């Protein structure tokens, strides 16, 4: 498979990442979003390829730090992902 690092993530990939961070598991994130676990895994895998990351923490860090600062703002202000917002603020707030 060809890496697609550098392409912007889709809205659904970002929603899946947010739900995964907030829920703490792929199963819970899938349930929260009303999708199957397989679809949630595929969304996260595609997001990891697009960001060149290996896990959710690295993806969130890269999205915040490199080119998608609006992601953290959206997560922080949406109110839908309080855990994701606190994780991003705690670990990534200094990079702004």
C-alpha cells in the first residue's frame, strides 16, 4: 500500500479519532459514531497513513503541531470530546 502522508484527513477520520480518544476504545468509538468496529479501524488506519503516524496520540500531535491547528480548536470547542480536548490541551498546548 502506498503511504498517503501529506493528504489532509477527512472529516470522518477526524471524528473517528476524536471519538476514539474520548471513548478510550475502538469498540466504544464505533458505538458512539454509529459505525462498525471495522469501519472505525479503517478510518483510523487511513488517518494514520495520511499523517504518517503510528497511533492516535502521534496523529493528534502531528495534526495539532504541523498543519491542522483547527483540529484541536474544533475538538476543544465542540464539547463532544471532553477527554480529547483535555489530552490535547495537556500534552500539546505548549506547541501553539
